[in-house]
């Protein structure tokens, strides 16, 4: 049996190789690598895909969050609320701006931000919330919006794991005041290098984000504000433009695979399969189970050529980088407990039925006799 990785980018490349090479060749022939019509074309297509009025390509997903926070005026002393179980990139920009990340625990069944905990985390220093569309599905944005409106907070959607997902028929990317995407190669919509984007309906916010991402410059050598350099380059936009044609189809394939895992694993007492949140179309960036004897299972699967992941082994309050915040391990009991039990199984659109059945069979074998 060949190896089954957590994600297989080569399989996807083989299916679109000709188109990708043509797209990259076009960029090279034009010699227009930074901004330009190719990037603008992708931005406008991605905005329509997300049902938003505006999209700006930026350097990566972390920058997308940083630029959004800057445009929203986050400054030292402010507090920004976010889930404790997310990738560190959701939190870093808050801290880099001198503001304080305020973590909240997650819900037991969906792993998504616990909305009632958000309510309790609000203080008079709170400036906004970053909600995360974790693993490919959206938290309860209607409830979050209500909390934000009542308390005068901004709402940022970290959609880095959820290109193409829906919440109540609305696309991920259109659910906050502003949304942040990553096009890191392994994401559902991945570039061939770093890349990111910001989507919003708010024209003034988008103008500010665009300025910030390009030296505060509406035109060459005119600098209205102090910005930085964080741009999506044309090579990446060209690759993404090809892939955007397939994203819905690929996401459907992920959903089909998730349904097969759901059915096959439901009968194993030692495993909890992931639950879809109400009103959500999950796009399964990751298929995350909770497993008894997780580390042993992972090792057993690896010995059988199956490579899993853990997202994430440390909730952010236990990360050394955030030790200065002074949180205790049991401050977030759900996230702390799950960090020892979560396991991400291989899932990607090109995963064959045969490969998936092999994964399922090996999991069954591991728990046999328990
Ligand atoms: C990947 C990711 C990011 C950061 O994206 P980069 O492009 O790697 O900077 C941010 N938030 C979440 C939830 C992510 O999964």
C-alpha cells in the first residue's frame, strides 16, 4: 500500500497541470509580477465568489488579519476576543499591535467559539472579536453580530480554513465586518507559495486596507499614511484564478468523503466524529475526530503508512509565546481536554475510495478487542 498523507497537493496538481503552467507562463510573458490586471481580475472574481463587494489580495493570511486590525484602529491597551483553539496566526497580530488577545473556550460538539463565553469576556477595553471558521465551518455569526452591535465591537471573520463554506446560505468571507483568507498551499484554495486576501462590503475599510497593504500609496510616490508591503503577487493570483474554477467541486468532494468517514466511524465506541454546526455547509478543510488513546492510534496509523495531524496540540493559552498573559491550564477546560484527543484524518478531494477504506479499516483494527 502506498503512503496516504494528510493532504496530497501533487494529486491536485496533476489534474490541473496544463492550465496552471499556461497561467504562470502568461505572467512571465507579461513581466507584470506585482499588482496589475491579473491580480485585479482574481480579486474581483474572489469578491463575487464570497458575495462581497470588495476583495484585496495580500501577502498571506496572517497579514490579512494584521491589516484588518490596523484598519479597524486597534491600538495598545485594546482587547480583542478570539477562540483559544486556533492557529497562532489568529492571535499574533493582536499582540504585535500592543493589544491584548482575550481567549475564550470552544463548544464541545463543533469545536467552534463558545458564544456565551464571548459575552462573559467583554470588558470596557474590548474592541472587537475575531471569530474563526475552524476546520471549514462557521460559528453562529448571527449571535456574534448581535453581541458586537450591542457592545460596539468589530467582527473579523478568520476564514483561512473555510473558502466556499456557507452559513445560512451566506458565503464564508461575507459574515463579519471584514474577512481574512489565507492561500497557504494546503488550504482548500491554496496558492503555490504564500498568499492571502481580505473581503468586505465596507468601502472605507477597503480603501484603508488597500493603502496599508501598499505603503499607504494610492499612486506611485504619493503616501497618504504609513503602510507596509503586503501584496498578493501575480504568479499566485494566476494559480488561484485557475483553482477558483474548481473550489466548489473540490469542497463537495471533501463533504462526500466526510460523510463516508461519519458513517463508517460512528460505530466505533472510542471515536467521536465531527458534528456540523446548525445552518452550516462545512467544507472540511480538516476532518477532526476525538479519539481515545489518540497518540497510540496516530502512531499505529503511521506505521501503516497513514499520516494524520493534530490541530492543535496546544491551545494558545498553553503556548510559550502567550505565557505572559498568565492563563492557567484549566482556564479553558474544553480546549485543554480536546488538545489531547483531537486527530485530523487524511482528507483532500483526490483521496480515493480505496485509500479511505484502508484508513477506516486500520482504525477499526486498532480498536478491535477494546
Ligand atoms: C492558515 C491560517 C492562518 C494564517 O495564514 P497564513 O497564510 O499562513 O499566514 C490564519 N488563521 C487560521 C485559522 C489559519 O488556519
